[in-house]
C-alpha cells in the first residue's frame, strides 16, 4: 500500500471554513445527500441525549443546538433522564470510584479504526465473539457513568424500548450488543464529534473534538480520563483485551499511543464509492433519530467528503508511530468474502489470543450471513464521476480501480 498521502492533493479545508461557493460536484453532489427524506426510519424512543447528566445537558445546551417544536419531546425526555443519570453517576462513583482508580490496565486495548461504513461494525461484531476479548455494549455506552450500578436491573426492564434493527444497515439491536465507545465519550464528556446530529452545518462546534490534540488542555485531560476510566471499568468487569471500535479513533492514533503504548490497531478500508453512499444513508438515518432540529441534507455531502479525506490523511500520516507488529490493515471486500480466513490471519499477525476458542462460534455466525439483507441503493453516474475525480488519490492509495459504471453500495 502506498503512503504518499502528503502529495496526493492540497490540505483539506473544513466546510465550516469554506466560502459560500457550491460544494464540489455542484447541485448533483448536493442532491446525492437529499436521498428522499420520505423514507425516514420510524421514530425511536431512545436517543443519544438521554445519556446526559445535568452538567452534560447544561454544556450541551450552552452550545445552542437548533431545537424545533417537533423534536421538543426528545429534549424533554432527555431532560427527565438527567437527574437520574446524575444521581446514579454520583452513587456509582461513591461505591466503585476507588476500586476503578486502582484497577490496572494489564492488557493493551485493541482499537478498530476506519471511516464510517468501511466495515468497522462487521469487524467489531466478529472480533468480540472471541471469549478472550471484552467490549462496551449499547447500555454501557449510553450510560457510561453508572452501568456498573444499574445495568443488571435497568437493561432487562428497558429492552422493549429499543428498535429491533439499526435503520442504517439492518443489524440487530440489543442493550448487550457491541457499541462504539465514542457514544460513551459523547454523553459523558460532550467532547465528541457525535454532537453532530444537533449541529448539522455547524462543524465548528464539534470538529476539534475529532483529535484531542486540538482540544484545550483541560478538555484533553477530561477526555483522556474518560477513555481510561471506560477501559478500567471493562477490566473490572471481566478479564481480557478490550476491543474498542469508533471511526473517530482513526483521527487519534498519537493520543491513543500516548495513553496505551502497547495497544493493537486494526485499520479497515473500503471502496470510496461504497463508503460515500453508505455514509450519506447513515447520516440520514442517525440524524433523523437524534436531531433536535431540522435535517440538513444540503450539507451532508460536503461534510462527508471532508471528514473522509481527513480520516484517511490523518491515519496515513500517523500510522508510522504504531510499533511494528501492532497494526493490521485489511480491505472490507476481503473480510466480506472470506471473513474467517481474514480473522485468523489478523489474530496471528497481531499475536492475539483465543483464536482456537473463537473460531467455531465465528464460523457459526458467518454461516448465517446468507440470510442477512444488506441495504442496496444505486449511485448515479455524476456522483461516481465526482467521487473518482475528488478522491482519485484515495483510489490510488488503496488500489481501487476507477470506473464510470454504476455501482451498488451497502
């Protein structure tokens, strides 16, 4: 794989710093983001903001998110939860705080990196079938400050509130399912780009939270302490290497190495055409479930392209910092074609434990993939041309061919 990212094109500029000129690709590029808002998912009873504490809600509202009357119910339900979360957070800290602080991180974490819709969820779900690994689940990510105290009681009582499947990719949803630790960082610290559903078109609010190096010293300290505490709480709960998966960590390799010098990293990449179209779909579905204001499909395309380019550049510019033997890179297309073979090679390359124990369960799960229905939607020729022009350097970097034929993304 080539590493010539620096010479691929000029530095990417944040959409928030751009002029009011049309985004690359013109009206057809913007139309790719509109994608018929008539097929939005059913309104979900659970949203991201319900994990906020009183202090977190105050910080969140101080950033002045757009709030519309039609979404006021979400703000009210989240507001009602803040008192409970604050009380439970304080109680858990009183009961377990000292023990958490004393818990050593004896095994280095495994970080799954890659832009959204590059296959990180599939990889995470398969990796966490290994009984030698541990992970944060959906309940723990939404309520990171008190899951040790409340999960056993609250998760079974509230399971019925969850949707059966994720609207963006038909993956089954459960409190016990693996989830992105960025969700936990968002509700626990509000220092996260996952504020974006409430600030569409306002990247200046959350962009600097992509990389802790761009935070203030105080923010950086809070963020690092939150991530370390999550890892320690996992270590308290069960022994094993914790598998952390968040596309946002792709921007943070130097900070993660500073915190965990022996961490293992897995980077997954995918055909940029599929990544783009699937990310637009992800934004529509997830923003519809978590926005407090109006949806802004007019900004999705340019923001997606900017964050994608920045993600690839940041990883390629910093991956040399990872010690030899601690990084494994793979194509999503290879994982999709021969998942067991790729996972076996991954375990061997990173010297990870437990493959012999995990292999039977992994192969059993893989055998059921034939019944899984991926989302399917077509990319028009103009969008393909725009992507192959603007992202030519990514196609060259990762060895994807350029075509002017229509392609399907899922």
